[in-house]
C-alpha cells in the first residue's frame, strides 16, 4: 500500500512566490532497498515504480522537474531552456513554474533564491562538487548580488557520520585553509562537516542568510533511516529530491 507522501518544507524567510519542497523516503510504491519514495531512475529500482513515484510527486508541482544527470561537477544549467538529463550539478530558473531539482542520498542539496523572488537555484553539492566550487558557480549564474541571496541546506550525511581520508581533507585545504575547521580526527581518518564547508563558501561569497541543516535543523541522512536514503549506509538505495521554483506572482 502506498503511504502518504511526506515532505519537508524549508524553514527560511523566502519570498512568497518562491516555493520549495524536500522529499523524504516516505510515501511511494518502491520496495526493498528503495522503499518507498525513490525518485532516482539510475539506481536499479523498477522503472515502473520510479515512474509511479514521480507521478505521485507531480500533483504537488506546477510542471515536471528538470531532472539532470549529476556527475559531481560544477556545471550549472538554465532549467527553462534545458532538456532533461543534461550533465549538470546545478540548475537555476528566472521564469515561473520551472522546477529546479537535485537528487541526493548523502550529498548536500542546496536551494538558493534571492530576496526579491526573481531567481532560484538547486545545487547538488557532493564533496567533489562542493570542493571544486559548484555553489560558487550557481551563485554566479543567478546574476544577483550575493548579499540578497538566501540559502537552505537540505538533508545530507552529518558531521559525525561522514568519514573521509587524508586525500579529501587535503583537497579542501588546498582550496581554503579555513576548511580545517570542518575536519575532526577519527582514528586514521577524518570526520567531515559538509554543512560547515558550505556555510564557509556561502559566507565568502557574501551570502548572509543560511538556513536548514547544520543551522536550525538536524537532517543527517546516515543516522535517520526512517526518513532518509543514505548511500554510505546502505549502498543500494533510492534518491530524494530537493525542488525549488518561482510561482506566478
């Protein structure tokens, strides 16, 4: 039996015409490792189940999300003029009812909007993309002053669960020495705080309003198995969607 869809509504002071939804794993037809609201078509789930899940989601949206093929890079596309499944890790929109989306299962989703409600963006910030500047690339594409941008950090693997090696820490440190604050020694490994690094990058850009995970919410995908998919925890698992769009004003 299909459960009712369960969403997280971002808690941030976005303009009234900015709409955003964060799915959880609750409320779909997928089974087994993908139970139940898996929206990823690339994870070996039954394609019929994925299509049914996306159809369930569609009644909450003004249009089909512009799904992208995420490659852990820094490419940002204009969702209004892009076809689905382009290689990209962020999208933005300035036209109403164009739904930007990122899919995650441990990586950090970042939703962005400006205080005037003229542009929105969805960013897939896995550690590689975060390190290489995908947030910076998305903010640049928005073409508004950073001081007028709001950011919401969605569910991701938390700072007490994301274990990495020296190579990951070294790459972040090479980009910004302040990243040292986001790593805590854990045996011969390190625990990495993706939220803190994202906040550091946003602060450097001059984005003042940062909300969500690691700020005023606790959204660890790894530890909250009831609500969230986690690739690090389960390997075979589904994907959640973080979506944002501009409504007609």
